[in-house]
């Protein structure tokens, strides 16, 4: 954690993204803009995320793409998993198709990039891909780690607890730290 022994600061650039949050618990900085979206658009975006897909708008058209990984360490097995997962994605999209058709215009409007912004949707678990502060759900170990959407890959493998914990980006302690940081209380550390 910032200011604690053995800690360090890391900086990473992300293109702007849409993320969801509980009422009154917004994260992010003053450069965060609220994107207005209807309930149905939010629902579609969340459902897409639930089956590891994302929607992107490009010159007024909607592009849907998979965000599921094929891992370098186990390509054959990952491919097998991917092909299986596509059946689930197909089922998910089949269910969503009437909603996407009905709310196409609103969806594309929400996802259309504005000057300097690329719009993508991140679910309420803040599952960004990239390095972030994470905290083990069992032992509370805090690390700055590459965040991967799959829980099993976020397991704390040196965890002394049984079962081993999962590194989470949104533990209460981290959320408190972020909201404190937003209030400028970390100024003394910098
Ligand atoms: Zn642990």
C-alpha cells in the first residue's frame, strides 16, 4: 500500500473505459466523466461482459469481440477451452440478440469514442486487464499484479491459508484506500 514499507509506486496508462460502480462509490480521478446510458444498454454491456465479450463502436457500427484469452503456457488446452466457451458465448449472444437489435442505436451512441477517449465497458468487479493493486481474499497480502479476468489465474499461490485466497482488485481495504486517495489524503506520501 502507498507509504507502507516495501511498497513502490507504479504507473500504467489505460485508454479511457466505462466502468460500473455502486451508488456513491465512484473510483477514478477528476478526469472521470459520467457516460449516460439507459438501463437496457447497461444490461446489454453487463451481459456481454458476463460471457467475456465486449462491444465496440466503429464509425457508427457495432463490433462485438471476445475478450477470452488463449494462454501461452498451455495453448492446446486453452484452444480446447476456447472452442467450448464459444458455445456458451453463442448461447449468450442468441439470448441478447433481440435486445441488441432493439437498442442498437443507443448502444452505439454510448460506445462511440469521443475525442481522446476510447470507450469500452468494464464490469463492477473492475476486471481491467493490466497491472493493478490486488489484495488476497484470505490472507490480505497486497500486491501490484497483472490482472487477468479468470479467478483461477489470480490465486495467491504462496497463500498460507486453506483454501488459498484469490487476489481481488476490489477488496474493502483497497476500495477504502482509493476513496481516501481521492480525497487527497495520500498527499503526505508524495
Ligand atoms: Zn493469501
